[in-house]
């Protein structure tokens, strides 16, 4: 919230710069001088210290209050409350949905670890140089194109329902395994590209330096390039984490009894949507902290960088 | 030992240094070295020998049949206009670029084209670039020892000892656990030189290591380079620091037109340059106040 409110000194600086730019060199200067009086006075009198917190709290209350008022006033308020926020139904379905949510968390953790590893492998394969690695580069490009090209839901249906029917003996045949595998493949394709952008952001001379010390291409990658590359893309990786946490629920289409599926069962039984709200609250409990963590890290990272290079 | 073999020009057109001549023993330079009074050994294998090296980027020919011989203990300064190919030459020697034609010998072994293990070669050379290139995620100690630990497979304790030794020598002992971003440019380049020297390379390649530095930081790096030269380190140095070249170089090579256009002892090149191009280059430097 406070991020949206500009610091008190900025508004008067911003517009004057813009005016200077759009007016060309000579013209801009002229026009600016005619407004200098007003500019300077707003520059001189800085806003009082209570301005930022008070304005942000007041504007928040205004927006939230207006929205609540209209919802409160609407005829359907009672219906909404009955169908979505039914206290009794909430606690009725709570144990099953929470039980299912535990499976969501397990799938999420396992999938995320697998994604970070598979994607790294694919990205490194794609970044190898030299004719001898051509096949690996081609493989990784095919992998990325293929699994990024499918809608995730289609991949989940295909693998989750399809592969177990093949009855292949040397791979697990569970729906759960293949559902999670679909998630891993799709997210790995995206995440590999994230890693790759990180690898490419490390300057060529860093690679030369590492190679000139006698490190092999793989060692240069491992000790010189990747540590920098990963640090550069942690904000993007955190973003993927937040997104995966929600998409895990897609495996419910396979009949896997995770939280959304459990909620769905309850909804079908009671013709009331409150169980969905239970699931929604549970997801929010994870995704909001993750999103804040991601914001916090990204901001800190940006500050650290500007400090270093200015 | 190499004080007098520079006078016969390294000019590509003069030297019938056949590319197929894989045996440096029959090199036409050798007889000259034999007669060298300062050379106690009858014949010494060149540290590095470039034979008719061609290198182009796209249709831009940068090196056009360049020949160069570096003897052990030589400090060779490569001078020439910006873009004349000094960096390219050094990168070729370090096998960071592949040659179009010609060959490079390192201690009697052909290393380009078609070396089997380029890392084995690089381990015996050190190179420092113009841009500040320490690994930003590693501290000074880790920067110094990465090559030792990973490429040379030297134990942690030995590597630490070596690093401390070099840092002490370079007056950087108190920076051992600093990260590069907290060092001045001059300190970074000194650590980079230390990182290149710590593996006891046979040859040190320096590519305009002071060009990216603020003027007040140039001196400390040049002093270090002089110290290394005095210690007998074989060096191939691309530089714009003519003062350094005059004072330290055993031979100065002026690169022009993709070859070593003229080479000789510093007093010859700077005092009585023979070709018009060299004279013109030096005149430009004088105008710019850099000579
Ligand atoms: N990787 C490259 N790709 C294309 N052109 C290059 C590359 N490296 C160097 N060159 C070109 O080769 C010429 C010589 O460059 P360089 O060896 O860096 O010169 P110097 O170090 O003497 O200033 C320049 O014209 C430069 O633009
Ligand atoms: Mg250069």
C-alpha cells in the first residue's frame, strides 16, 4: 500500500523533468521559467510527516468501505453469505479439505524440488558450447518447446490417465505420480528458460576468466557462471514458486483427492459452495506469504545491486 | 638473453618462417640466439612461437600471418593502435580463440590448431584482461584459489598457503576475505594478477590491465608488473603504457596491418623507429601526451 504513495518530494520533480524533455532544449527552458514560481513554492514546502500514512489509510478505507457498502446493500447479500460463507458448512468440510491440502503441500514441495533440478539440467545442456554437445543442445530445445507448448491441463490428462493404461512395468503406474510428473515437465520447461536467461546475463569475460584458469566448460559453469546466474534469477524463480503452488490443484482433474477435489466432493453433496472457500483460504494462506517473500527479496536484491554499481 | 634477437624484424614478409616447419630447432631465429653472448645455453626452446597466424572475425582480417617468438624470461610489449589485434593475439595464445591458419607452439608443443587438451595448456599460462574480471560471488581468497583447487586439484591447505604468500607479496593480506565489489579497481587488478600467477604459470599474458583504471590507480599495478618482470616472469603484455614498455620491455613489438610491423629493443623502437608507420604511431602518441 505505502509503495503506491509517492514520497512527498517526488511529485514536483517528476513533472518538471518531463516538461523539460518534451519541450526540446531551448523551448523547455523558457516554458519552465514561467512556471518556476509555482514549482519552487511546492518544492520548498514539503509535505508534513503524517501525510503518507494518513492518506494511504484514508484511501484504503474509502475503497474498501465503498465496496463493502455495495455488497452489504445488495439483495443477494444473504444468498452470498448462505452459499459461500456458511459457517456450519465451513467447519463441516474443513477436516477433509485440510487433509487434502496436506497432499497439495507434499506435491508442491516434491514438484518444486524436481523442477529446480530438471530445469537446471536442461538449461545447462542448452548452454553448452562446442560441436560435441550439439545433440544435448537439440534435446533440450525439443524438451522446452514440447512441454512449454502443451496446455498444462492437457499434459496432466495425457500423462495422468494415459501412461498408466500402458502398464509399463519399469515405471510407476500411479495417477498421482504421473500427475506430478506432468507438472514437473511443464514447469521445468519454463524454469529452464529462466535459468538460461540468468546464464546469459553473466558476461562473456567471466566465462573467459574461468576457462583461462584451466577450468573445463563444466567446471566454469559450476563454479563461476551458475552461482551468478542463479542469484540473478531468484526473483523469477520465486514467481514460479507462487504460481506452482496454485497449479498443483490442477491434478484434481485426475480424481486425486487433494483439497480442491475434496471441496468439490463436499460441494456436490451439499449444493453449497462454502467448501471451495475453505480451499481458497488455505491456498491464500500459502500464496500470500510466498508473494510477500518474493516481493521482499526482489526489492532487497534491487537495492543491493544499485548500491553496488552506482 | 633476448636483448639482441629482436632487431631482426618479425615482419611477416621478411621471415620465410614456413608454417609446415613443425620443428623449432630448424627455426631461422635459432642461429641468432646461438650467437647471443648473454645466453649461456646454446639453444633454448622458445616459450611461445606463433607461426604465420591468421585470424579473422567475419570478413575482418585481424591477424594476417603474424609471427612472434617469445623466449623464456622475455617481457614483450605489444603496442599498436586500438583495434589492431593485440587482444586477439593474446586470446589466441590462451586458446580462447581458434586460428584460421598458422600454428602456435608452447614450450615446443604445437597447441594450435587442434590441441588435445586446452585446459592443460591454460593451466600453464596466466592471463589478465582489461575489464575487471574477478568473480563477484567469491571473495579474494576464493578467487585466488579457484583455479588451484578445481583445475590443479591442489589441497585446500596448500592453496590457502599459496594465496597468503602471494597476497602478502602484493600487499593485499588484509583483503583476503573481501569481496571484489569492496576493492578499488587497482586492488582488483592486482588480485587478478595474483590469481593468474598463483598456479606458477610459464607465461603471463596481460591485456591492457591498467586501461580500465582511474589514473591514480595505474601506478600500483604497473609497479607490480615491474616487480614480476624483475623476478624473471616471462610476459607478453599488450599495453598503452609506453613508460612501462620503455623501462621494462626486453622487446617492443608494434602491431600494424595484422603483423608485427616492427620490433626491437625499447630504445630502438622509441628512439629510432625504422618504418614510417611506427613513426606515425609514435607521433600520434606524442600528440596525445602519452609518450
Ligand atoms: N569476438 C569478436 N567478434 C568480432 N570482431 C571482433 C571480435 N574480437 C575482436 N574483434 C575485432 O577485431 C579487431 C581487433 O580487436 P582487438 O584484438 O580487441 O584489438 P586491440 O586489443 O588491439 O584493441 C577489432 O576491430 C575488433 O572489433
Ligand atoms: Mg584490446
